[in-house]
């Protein structure tokens, strides 16, 4: 699965440049132009790494960094990208939670090298599948809806994981039964899957009676919608 990187930078030219290089290197990239937008993007996408400018409107990079480390202290890395070149600024950035610090101006290849180095150290702990605020962490057996941890059963977790790995694909009930009960020694009825999905919808949908994430495809099965 691709790793997601959030660029938080108020200079659009720098954002565009960094995005082009990161996407060319195979990363999923999202952007934010200020600290407030960065918070919203973080909760929506749960990135593995953040490239963070310090001098931001609405919320400083330092304050955003502290907030991120309170949300997911061990599962997101931060590279600070700043025009602040004093040693004290670098030390402060590293002390409040940054994993690396790069000063402006910089060469995009240099930034890529830093990204690769940081993710080599920390990326193994950041295995996530994320769609529109719903974040699954298979290694931890945890699912977040924005900033709320969901209480899912084993079957609900496995069912959601299979859906999120196969977005916009219609999955038959037979396929879902095979995923949940691979060694079943008795017949598993379709309505068992329907019951699991009903309970799962109640936990991940804002309106379970009119689901937007897991939709029924009449006569065929279900699909996890990612638009």
C-alpha cells in the first residue's frame, strides 16, 4: 500500500514542486496551506509523514507539530521545512517532535533523500489504509473514524479491511463468507454476512439507513465506495 504524505506549506509554488517530486516517487500526496487546514487534512487522511513549514497562518508549525504528536505520537513522522536557520530553532523543532529539519532554500532531491531516510526508520510502524476520515491500522488492529477509535469485533474488522483493500469493487456474499470463514465446517448463510454489514454500518456510517461507504448492489453483493 502507498504511504501518504501531507505537505503543510503556505507557499503554493513550493507545495506544487514538492508534490510533483513526491508523486513521481510513488507517494500519495495531500496538501494544506495553513495550520487549520492541516488539522482537517490530518484527521481526514491520517498521513504517515508530514512535511511541515513552521511559519504558517492561523496556527504555527510548532503548535501543529505538538498537536499531531498528541494525536498519534508514534505513527506519524514530521520533517520540518523552514527558513529558520538558527541552531536554536533546529533544536527546538527536534525537541517538540520533528524527526528531521531541512532549511530553505533546498533542492527537491535532497528533500526526497530525507523523506526516504525518515520512512526507512519509521515507516514500518505506519501501515494504514485510509479513506475519507476512516483509517485502518492492520498492525495494531485499530480503526479510527476521524479522531475516534471504533470498537469493532474481529469479523467487523476483517470485513472492513477487505472492503478497504478493494474500493469500488462489487464483492459478492460468497467472497465475503470466504474471507470471514475460510475454514468453516458448516454452511454460512448469506444473512450472516448481511447481519455483520448492518452492525458495521452502524459504526462507520453517519446515517446507516442511507449508507455512503458500504453500499448494497442489488443481486450482486456490496461495494465500498471511494469517490
